[in-house]
C-alpha cells in the first residue's frame, strides 16, 4: 500500500499530536492582529490603520506576481519577494474587496522576504503589495481581473 | 470555374515575378510560391490552430478585426484592402484570396479549397528534402486535436496519428486540454514529438495529493522547453500554452493545473537557457495570441522569435519588436490548416544574424496529396463516414464564422437555438475556428460538427434579466477590447440571436454596451426577465442536448438556408480604423 502525502502527513500529525499544538496557542498567534485595519472597508483607511504615518513609494525592487486574469476569484495565488534590506512586514490590499487588507506578514530580521498566499476576490480590482522597511512602504501593484470566462478562441 | 494545376501555377509565377509574393526580401530571383531558396543554417516550419481539419476546406478570413490604442491600424488588426495594401499584395491574386475576405465567394470557387494534411505533408516533405532533414524542424502551435467530429469522437487521437505521420517535432496546446487531463497525458504519450509548456504548473495542493509533474520542484507539468540539434546548432524551443485555458474553457477538465502568462518565469527560463545550454537560437512556440505575443516580446528579452497562434491571424510578414536587450521576430500563422510558415535562420558567432520568413497558403489544387497521409485520413475517418456525410440542408449564403461580432454560421446557430428552444434571445460563443461554406453547398453533419464539436456542447435555456444580459456582454467585450492585451482572451465577441446593441470598444469595462434591443425594436429593460438559450457553458455542465442536435434538426427542417437577419451591433468610434472595411 502506498500513502499519498496528505494521508501520510495526517497520520504523522496524529502520531505526534501536532494538531493539538495548533489549537494550544491561539491567543499568542492572534495577539498582534490588526483588527481595525483588517475590518475597515476603505483602502486608504486600511493602509493608514495598518501603517500609521508611513510614506508610500512606488518601487521596482518589489517582485509582485499575480495573475492578470484570475482562474478562480475565490483563490487567487499571489507572491511577493524583494531584495530590500530590513523588511519588517509585507501586506496585501485588494482595493475592491469589502475589507481591502487581505493578508499581512510580520517578518523577523532573519527571514527571507519572499511570501506567497492565496487571496479571495469578488470582482476585478487593483491589488497592492506593500513592503515595510526602514520606516517606508515600498509599493507594487497589479490589476487582477475576475471574469465569467468562456468564449475563448 | 475551377483552375487546374497548370493554370494556377501560371498565375502564381506571374504574381511572384511581379514582386507580389509576400516577401520582406523582394530582391531574390522570381520563384513560384512553394519553391523557396535555401537560406541560412536552420529551417523552422510552423503551423498552428489547424483545428483538426484533416481534409481541405474553405476558410474565409475576417472582414472585421478591430484594434484600438497600441493595436490601432497595426498588424494583425488590418482587414481586406487595408491588409493587402499594408503587405503589398496585389488584389485579385491567389495571395489576395488567401489573406483576405475580398470577393470570397467567387475566388474560393476559382482557387478551390485550402489546407488538408495530405497536401500539407507533401509541402513539408518537399521543404525538408530541399533544405536538409538534419536542419529542419516542424512546430505545431496547438489547437490541433479539436475542431472536427472525428477529433471529438477519437478524443484527439486521429490528430495525434496524423501529426506523427506529418513529422511534428514540437507542440504546445490549448483546446487539447478540454479532453480532460488524463486523456491529454495519454495523447502526449502517443505523440512522437515533444509537448512543451513553461506556463502550466501543477497546483500546490494537487502536488501535495500526489498529482504527477514533469518537475516536482518547479511544479512544471510539462517540459518547459526542449533543445533540438540542427546540424550542430542547438536551438531551444520554449512552449507557451494558451494562458487562459481554465478561464476560457471549463477548468473542470484540468482541475490540477494552473496556467497564466507568467512573463517573469519566461524571463527566468530564457536566462537559464542562455547560461546553461549554449544555444544558437531561442524560439518561443506560443499560443498566447498575437497581441499578447507583441506585448511579451517588448517585455521579455533574449527570444529570437515568437512563433504564435491562437488568434488565427494569418500575417505574411513578421513584426520585429524591440526590447531592453535586443529584438524579437513575432509571427502568427493563421488557422484551419490553411497556412505553413517557414522561418529560415542564419547563425553567426553571436546567434541569429539574419532570417527569411514566408507564410505559405496551402492551395490544395496546387499541391499534390501525399498518398500515405491520404490513406491514413481515409482510414481514420472510415468508421464515422456515414454520420459525417449525412446531408441536412443547402445553403444560399456564404457561411463563415470569423469576425469580431458575428458570422453567418453563428447566426444560423443562434437562429437554430432560438427556434428549437423557443427563446427570444440566443447566445453563441465567439470561437474563431469553424470552416466556411459557399452558396449552393450542401450542409452535412460534418459541417455542423466543424462549428460545434467541443467536449462541453450542452445547451441551456435560462431566464435572465436585462441587467444580467448586459453584464455578460460587458464581460466578454472586455476580454476582446481591454486596452492591455494581457487582459484579453483572444476570442471574439459573444454572438447574439434576437438582440442588437451598440458598442463603444474604447470605453471602460461596464460602459461599452448600450441600446440593447430585441429584433422587434423593443429596448431591453434592465429589470425585465428574458428567456435565453445558449451552449458551451464554462462553469457547471448544462443540462440540454448537445448543440449539434439543435442545429441539425433546424437545418433538416428548413432544407434551404437563407438568413433573414444578421444581428450586428452598431459600433462607435471606428474613424479611420483599418480593422473594418
């Protein structure tokens, strides 16, 4: 019998009680949660609440990958990486989502600034990647189209 | 009148002697269309989007192919006399017939059918023999396994066999994927050449579940590229499958695979090839569509050529695109087996130093059929012969599909849907494949399948509000007219039966469509509910009969086809646009 990877890992986690760890420290994980920033419905407010007072500059040093047309608006894969030094956090904002702040990653000084995540989008919108480093926000943007599809040649 | 081979050759050589052959380099000796001089070190032959047309057919090029913004009045957005004038092709010649829709009915009768794999094989073999087998390659841009009844019923296997016999060395794909992932893998296994695609990866969760990949680390489902040795020169062929396959076609057929344009990844692969493979040339075999290829060529550096397809543009001269560190040749080679492109490359110490390009129309009256291929085609079609040759009606019209907004065959499909489903409005997708018929021709089941044979042919009848109808038109219009080619999908506007509208292509999404009216002139009411029929849904499977049943029964009922009305939109903003006559 051969196990597929998911079964293998699920059996491993059962064997070592890994799944218990995930629920053991919810308060610690969620302590730094930017609740207001994540729940506001306006892009500018979300940025200001997440990064109060920081200047935004457009940057060519941020490699932001996102599909031009989403294959499935419910799971849009995006990734952000950069060579900028001292990256403290990376956040993703979807302008037209009901709550624009979609994800925020806090990086430790030794982390490599290279994140990927799937975001949910209800409609075509600009998506912004903001990289926080040395008190500045380095911005890259991309429009992601959500379409009903069909009619391809 | 139908020209015999001798008369035809005479016309051709006269045209060539007058400098009318579509050549960028007109100074070489007069040559007949198919006898190219030998130039350079490597010959790349390319065909694309044949849509499984094994036998010669008629195919009318579009008379509406609009371009705006950067694409305004540039190839491929030129039609009819504008196209011929731009490429210096004399009107009334076989080449003018091949590349435009001018006098289509008369000239199609005169010059006969085009394409056909038996004729294509004779030409490919001849070009290989003259130039040298060891330095020639045959590339197939995809949309090869779909578009005919036999391809549908054999799940593309008839085409795999034909391509093996033809000697295809490398291919990429689009409609291929609609046969479902497992069938795609099976067909590729049976295919003697290499299937390449840098822009298809296995989704991470599917990999996690144990889905197979060409490279588990990168996630590539197929080889991203292949290196071919041509008489000591190494040539890299990178594959670019249609980036929006899971958007334009049902994603349920390839649930584990993700596509996309991915030009950052493309650059990484080119850089890697340059560093590690010691190539004389790097060529992209692309199914992006020409507008996307032109943009990609301006952003990605290091490609010598992009041999393109998908948008079915038959462009006789390449477009040379400058990018940060060089120039890229961009071509598009038409559709339905009507053309064979020949790119001859000359190498120097730094790589490609010169080239010749020709896009050769396959006039089946002019090129003898290869008997081995003919035997194969007859054999593979034999079990289906009765179903295919069933006669349904006679047409009084030229029936065709290509064009941004409608085609007469699409109108026929919409009329059939409306009548058989008793709906006010019908939708039919803006596909660019499908052959043409001349007035007086008998419409057979094969012709109907040439327009409809897909793996999601089910029809639907739905109630839609005026608002919903508008939002569909807006969405599709943006896929066609978004100013940024990376946001286009390369098909044409959805076809409508029973509904006329006004379109302003240069407006933003949501503001292009207005004045929607039923055939009786009544304005569409945003809140009112209308009964709509259609087919080819990409979301979930529809429950109705396959569309070819509706069309066949409609035709059998009518017996003689004369269209009473062509639902055509009013187009705003066409001043000086050479994409329409």
